[in-house]
């Protein structure tokens, strides 16, 4: 399953970028930087484009989704685009009646609370999510990667993403946002069989969404398990990690041919001629889970702002590239405070094999975009 030669990774367009290099474990002379939720309400050009269009409709409009994805690359000069979509899109395409309520998040008309609810949901075959169902996603990714190839140095990768099964199941079972995800965590123990069926189905649906983005042109993938921090390590390992590994299995077999130019240096007989598509795994409040989150088959671990990167790297045995973890609360602090914090994050990130600078969670909607631009310039100028 080697990605076709026209894929940006196989053609070499993005393979030698800072981002992909760092994700593969090679420390870069200039630390790559991008921001979770870089496309969104912090940008006036985003708010303008979104007027009159509901969030999920915007995600399914290829031209609009592509344009929104590109806005932060043009404005900030970040080292990656992240596909503008939402973790609930594959659920919606599988027929789940879910909407995103402004200021609140995903809300379902019919939460999945009982074994019968799980059976009704999982009666939809994840394989029905084929190229036809995902057509708007494929089109949006193609438009985006074609345009990225013409911007700046032409090597900016697109990161595809998906929600991890637990975070999606938390929305499915709760029916909306929740603080402690108690109903989802209860089902896990009250009916482990129904829970496992729910998780496997969700893994295949979200895995298909991720695979679609990579095949269409994304050069890396990020799995968001935003709410995994609600779990004990035991529950994570027993009831969640197998489904997350299953979701990643949909992209794990995808490899890209190493561009010939990279193979010319010396004794390349020993160098592999194909490489995995790099996968980042991120969660919030997951300091206790970092090692387990790596072990499901991720290449890079995204760290939230609660655990310093040197400590995160220690927990990962100092062998795993890390991404993070500027505290989003610092973005509105006076510049010298933010600058000192960023230098501290970079210093601690040096204890991992390689580091991609990011926030510890998404860009807050009221962030001054000029601060993000300045931060990118600062990191690139070091
Ligand atoms: O990071 C990016 O720039 C890419 C786009 C992206 C969005 N959602 C766009 C979005 C990504 C990667 C996501 C993932 C996502 N969606 C997660 C995991 C990441 C995380 O933040 O922990 C989660 C938990 C969701 C579910 C979700 N969607 C929430 C909680 C919300 C916020 C609701 C609100 O209005 O406050 C959304 C909506 C959403 N997804 C917005 C964007 C830009 C805001 C909607 C808008 O602009 O009207």
C-alpha cells in the first residue's frame, strides 16, 4: 500500500519539510511550528467566510473548507496546514444526527445509552463510508494540497486528523459535551460487550475518515483523544487503547516511497526505500497516559500544557518526538512573558529526539492573530 508517486510525500514535495523531518525523529535546525485550531475564530477572514454557513456545512463544502485550511498558512507562515473539518464529520456521514452548536460543541438528537442503541448504531456498516460518502473530503484535500504546493517554498504539508474512538464515544453516549464523561465511563464497566462494539465501530468510522485524508494527499495524521484525560491508566489500556490502535490500523499500512534524491547519499543499500506516514497522538490532561498513547502505534506524542516537555520526554524514554506545549493562556500575556515561556518550552523540548512547537490545546477564539504571527517569526528566527 505505497502511496502513489503523485502523493506529496512520495513525490518529495513535503517529505523534506521541517515538519515531516521532525515527525520522523530528526531534529531540525529551525523548530517547526503550527497551532491546533489555527483555522478558526481567531481569524477575521474566517469569521467573514463563515457568515451564514453552519459549521458542519462549512466542513462539507470543499472550496470553503480548503480556503479556511489555507488562511492560517498564508497569514502566519506556519509549517503545516491542518485540514479544516471536525471530529464528528465521519459520524454525520455515517448517518448520526449530530450538529455543532456554537459556543457548546457537538450535540446529538439521540444519545447512544443502551446495548440496543449500540446495536442500532453499529448496524450501519463502516465500509459504506466509501469514496462516494467521503467525496467532499477528498475534493477539499485535493484542492488544499494543490494550493499548498504553490505557497511559499511549496513544501508545506497538510496534516489530516481524526477523533479517537473514546472522545467520539464520549459525545455519542453523553449526547453532547460533558465534564467527567460519567455515562461513557459507566457503560465501559456496566456493559463491556456493548462498549467494545461501540468502540470498534467508532474506530472503523474514524479510521476510514483519516485514511481518506491521507490517500487524498495529507502528509501526516493526528489522532485527537481530547477527553482521554478523564480515564485511569487501567481503563485506558483495557477499554480504549485497543480501539485507538484499530483506528490507526487504517493508516498504518500506508507508506510512501522515499524520493530518489534522498537515497543518493552513500551506503543507501541499508536505508529503507519506504517510510510510514507519521502519526501524532494528542490528548488533554493525559500526563499519566503518555507512554500508553505512544504504544498504540503513534510516532509522535502531542503534550498538553500541564506536563513540561522534558518530563513528558522522560516518561516516553527520551526516544519519542514530541509536539507542544505552549499554554494557550499565555497568548494574551505581555510579549516578554510569552517569549520567556516559549523559550522555556523549546529548552525542555530539546530533551526529546525532535520537537514540533504547538500549543497545549487549541487557539482560544479571542486570541489576537498578530501574536500567533509574531510567535512563528520568533521561533523561525532563533
Ligand atoms: O485545528 C484546526 O485548526 C483544524 C480544525 C478542527 C476543528 N475541530 C474545527 C472546529 C479540528 C482538528 C477539530 C477537532 C475537534 N473538534 C476536537 C479535538 C480537538 C480539541 O479541540 O480538543 C473536538 C473535541 C471537537 C469537537 C468540537 N467542535 C468542539 C468542542 C467545538 C467547539 C464549539 C464552540 O463553538 O466552542 C467544535 C466546533 C469547531 N470545530 C470549531 C472549529 C473551528 C468552532 C466552530 C465555529 O467556528 O463556529
